[in-house]
C-alpha cells in the first residue's frame, strides 16, 4: 500500500518508508546497477541511475521500475535518467 500527502508531495509506503527510499532499494537490488540517487527537484521526483553497462536486459529491468512508478502515480512528475558507468559518468544535479 502506498499513500501520498498531495499538499507536501511526501510519499510513504505501508511500512512507513519513503517512496524515494523504497524505490532506491528496489533499483539497487537489480544486479548491474552501480548507483541510484533519488530526490525531489522543483516538485518532480528525479531518479538518476548509473548502470555497469547498457546491456538491454539490465536497461529493461530499470525501465520496468520507471513504468511501475508511472502506473502507481500517473499525476506525479518524474524525471528518470539512466546512464552507463564510465569514468565520465555523472549523475545530473548530484550534490
């Protein structure tokens, strides 16, 4: 069960964990994911994922998480960025 307080855009899953933490944990558990950062930016949920490589099956698993998020929260603005890991890979707006 996932609930939201639309006034503050604070999302919680049934066990009291934030949506950001739950989604981070879910994506980090996909083998081949090197880094995940999720935060609220300008009223949107920004999801940044770095993959070990852009192998289709790995990319597809991460994209399924994105589609699941859109299905659960169709009115929530989401920015989903996926990049391969290399020495130049950086997560947008990481601070």
